[in-house]
């Protein structure tokens, strides 16, 4: 877990021209057997909002999809269980120090650029810099489908080995590899890629150990000749990428406390945006089980309207308007393409609506716990809360004067179709936000989100100067609220039920505060909070629900629900309890300072797809809410 620590300089003295390369506070040092076969979620994301990869605790690149986050993995070992040193092992890119006994990892401060230091028993050491280039070039953002690695000798006479073992077609085909004088060509089923390098190609081809006597550079990108001298070009990319990320972070309005946690969460949420279209994916991975052998393995590399709403809402609190503006472009295209106002729960990053779900039979899954799923059948579900999230994400566009493009009358008219749909379906059954596959209810959370769509449309109508439409949507919202409270309130349990049909518990009802459906001092909310804690709280963790679902009884807690609980505790006057629980959640982060979707309440082990936007949103929202003001810190 990330315990923090002081900054340690890593800039090389013989290279004073480089941008500042100092550690994040989350420096991690460990002794590790490089041959350890067990996969964990102790992973470090890198990316550039077009391409992304996950690096494991031994510095191996074990997950990366091209040409987009929802593409085919060129490195897929995260979902394999083959031992690393077997000839059959594939799906990774390792740069290894011979007889390594210690690994140290850190991000360069305020960036997603990873440095892995490897040391052997004799004190020989190397450092590997991993990053995806992202910087301004000729007036545009340069963010290629590319991964760059820089290897530096740091002490003694280190010997290294490079093992490049890509996969294609979801591990089902062998990748044809050819070797040139200064490059390696990989023929993938969907595109050809080239690794340009100043390392010895012949030794890499046979995976030999060799002496590292100078910096070596690797640039894996589209199959094109590298037009510039490799070493200075990659070093320049590294410096420019460091500066780009530092300037982005510099523009964030962060809370006074827990700055490192907030900054790391914000950077990673930014990595989850496919900047070309503005889509925001729920996670960078697929098929990490919600708990061991659960079968709850889903593909999260798509844009859920719900998850994206929570992401932009959290980043808005930090002033990251670039993410909102890009996402609003994506949303406008989704709304334009909707038929009769109907919005799907999710789309792919290019806005495509069909995400046929299938299993990748050639991958055994995380720790052998398959299946590995590609696509997500939830795209065909009915989830009415999406209408609220569309409107909630869009209303700021009518109000915020900082935006480069303010929303106008055509945008309002398009959103009214969404609001009309919310009005029609708010009291109708759906699959709910937890996407139940075999049953439907009138879910209270979905109904409240539909209410929010109409309520916020009244705000947008004021902004565009349409008092008649403001009254229309406000009146509809009032009718919906009365109906929801009448149908969902259970006087016997003194709580709002998860649905209109029975008396069930669902942690999503904690969101009634954030949505401004109820206030913290409302007896209905106070009673609901008490009932939710009694039924769903497991020590310091919160379940989504406790009733059996399509796969049996839930085992792991859902991290964002615990953050929702923290917010509710704070707002209902239990501030110290909220702070204590928040600190507990921060202690559970990975070495990279991140969280996955789920956690085992007994063992504390993380499960589910990673890094999970929901969980990172929870870190940001709670830090902003709980932090002492800057005025008492300065």
C-alpha cells in the first residue's frame, strides 16, 4: 500500500538540460523475485489519452491495447497465468537486470511517467523510464499510439535482458516478428507496429543478457520509419511530456489536504479519457474478477454515461474543464444519434452503439480465473438513470462562462428530448445502475436520476431565457419527486427502499444528498442512512447491496459505495468518523496510489477492474469535502 514518503531526486547530474524529474511522495521499494508468477493489481498505469499500458511491480509491461483502450491487447499477460520464465509465456515486455534483488518504483512528480529502479546484490543498478508521449507539437497535441522506454545504467556494470513477447487476436495467434538494423517489426492482426531502438537488435532477438554501458531508448509505435535521431528525440519527448503533465496539474484547484492522493487520482482519470472523441472509459482493463472465481468478469474499457458523469463531476471540482469540454462534444454526438431520446448505458470510445459480448478462449484470465470477456452486453440493457446523467453533465455548458463553447438553443432542444424520455420512463422497470441481467425493478436511484434530468433542465431553461420551459420542467420534477417518495418510502423500516416493489437496500441511495433530492437533516434521509449502515456496512466497507443477484450473494465491497458513505457521514455531522474512514480507504491504495473497483472486507485485497474511475472519483470528492480550507493552512 502507498505509505507516502519524502521526495528523492532522480535527475542525472550529467544531463542538466532535462526537465525536473523528481519522485512523487509515493516512492515504493520492495524485494521481489522477478520470476514470481502471481498476477496482482499492484500496477502502474502510463498513458497519453490515446494509448495506455499497465506496468507491474517488476517493471514488466503486462497490459496494453492498440489502437485504442478498447482494442486488442498487444500485451495481455495480466490475463494469463503462465510463469514468466517459460518459453510459452507471452503478452509482456520485460527489461530485466540480471540477478535483480530489489525494485523501487515511483512516478515523476505530477506526471504518469514511471521510473523503475532495479538493483542486484553487487549494487549494480538500472532505471527504466516508461511513458506514452503527450505534448504540443506544431499547434496540436501529439499523442501517438506509442510506448516509450528509456533504460539508464545507474551504478556498477549492470547486465540486462530485453524480452519482447507481444500477442495479437486476443492471444490466439502468434505475432510475426522481423528484425531490421535498428528496429523490430511486429505484424499484428489489426495494425503493424515498429519498435525503433539503439539497443542491440540481435541480442534482443535471442533474449540474451548483455552489458548496459549507455542509455538505451525504445519507441514502439506505428510501423513508420523514425525520422529523427532516436536518442535526442525520445529524450525531448520525455521532457516535453513531463512539462505537459506538470502544467496540467498546475491548473488544478486542489484541496489543502491529501494533495498527493487527489493529484494522482486526477491524472489517472485524465488517462481514462479518449481525448480524440472525449469519451471516458470506466477502467483500463477487462475481466478482472470482482472476487476470486466469481465469474463476475466484465469488460470496462467503454464509456458508461453514468461513470463518465461521475468523472467529469469530480474533475469539475478541481477545475479540469478540458475533460468536461471534450466529454460534452462526445455527449452531443450521442444525443444527436439517439432515436426517440433513448440513451444506451454505454458506448465505445468512438460512440459506436453495438458492443457484442464474447469470450476470449485463449486467455485463461487473471490468475486463471476466467472467462475473459470482450465487449459488454449491458449496452442493450434499459438503464433509465442515463437520462439524468446526460443532462447533469450538460447543464454546466449553459452556465459556465469559462467554457470555450457555451451551450445554446440547439443544445437545449436536443436535451429536451432526453428530458421527455426521462419523464416517460422514470416509474418504469429497468436493470438499474448495478446492471442486473436477469431481473428488472423500478429502481429508486434510476427514478431519482430521471427527476434530476427534469429538475436540471429547468435550470438550463433559465440560462437560455425560456421561462415557460423552466416552469414546465420544474412542475414535472415536482410531480416526479412526490411520486418517488410515495412509492419508495417504507414507514415500517423508516427508510427509502431500493425499488418501488419491496423493501430492499442499495448503497446508491446515499447519492440522494449529492443529487439534492433530499437534505442531510431530512428525517427520510437520516432513517435511510441508518438502515443502509445496518444492512450493508461491513466494518469499514460498504456493499452495493446484500441480496443475492444473478451470481449469488455479493462477497466484496464496492469502493465507491464506501466513499459515498464517507460523504454522508460528514454531511450528517459525523465528521471525525468520516475522516477516519477516508484515511483508512487511502491506506488501501496500490503502490501507484490508486484503487480498483472492489475490496475484500476480510483480507483487504483489491479486486475488479483497474484503475476504476468510480473509486478515484470517490477519493477526489471526499478530499474536497473533508479537507481543511487553504485559509487555515497557509
